[in-house]
C-alpha cells in the first residue's frame, strides 16, 4: 500500500505514538516506499520538531502533536509531552502516564510489561525507561508528588541536579523510592 506523503507523516506519527521508536527499514517496509522517500518525510518531520532522527531510526519528539493528547492512566491528569511515560504490555496494549511517577507505578503493578519509554525532561525525546536516569526528591515538584523526573543520560541528570538537587536513581531505585514514600504517608 502506498500513501501520499502527508498521510504517511500521519501514519508515521501514529506508529511512533504506539511504539515510541522505529527503524528506517521498518518504515520503508511498512509503507512500501524507497529509503529516500522515507528519509525525505523524516527530515521534514524532524525540522518541524515532531520527531528525532538518530542512527537508522526515529523516535517521537516530545512536542509532536501526537505526544500530548491523552490522560494519565493512573491519575487522569492530562499528559504533558515533557514528562510523558509510556508503558507497553506484552499483549500490545499501552498505557500513558503523566510523568515517571505514575508511569513507574503502572509498570511496577504489572508483570506483563514488554517495554516502557519515558521522556527526557530536558529535551523531551523518548528514551527507554530501563536505561533512563531518574532524579527523585528534587526541589522542583513537577507533576505528581513525590516527583520523579527522567533523563536520557547521566550527564543530563547531573546537569539538572546541579540546579535543583535531588538524588540520581536507576529505574529500580526510583520504583523503590516511590513505594517507600507511598508507605510513609
Ligand atoms: Zn498520573
Ligand atoms: Zn504525574
């Protein structure tokens, strides 16, 4: 099946919304167009700030129109692109959370999680929740309290920590932190 370019852009966004990222090859196969055509689409979308291109693939950018249209599955707050957390289950379902706080809670309540993605707080692109670096207990209470913010790299997290304090944590540590805080209340 082939689509005109504008439809393809919409479909690419939908696909990224569903799975967070895609490889160029995947998109070429999905749309039955040439590598060059996909690259042209992606360049346009990247320029518009809707996606991020990286080696051989793309991820949804935080400010994409597709990224911020739902309510948190945990607390029903509108999901902000800057802090969105997406949990994907083994059966293909996915839940979106307003921030890493809710996202990690959803994730820790299910054993059937395939993978999760979380927004890098500084840049807004989606990163694997497992590999993300979290900051707990910073002075900045963003979204749900106790706030947990996620970053794509240790370096970014430390940059933030310098300004706003808090403790660097791995995903498991951040989950433990949340559970600990919840019981303390
Ligand atoms: Zn929430
Ligand atoms: Zn939240």
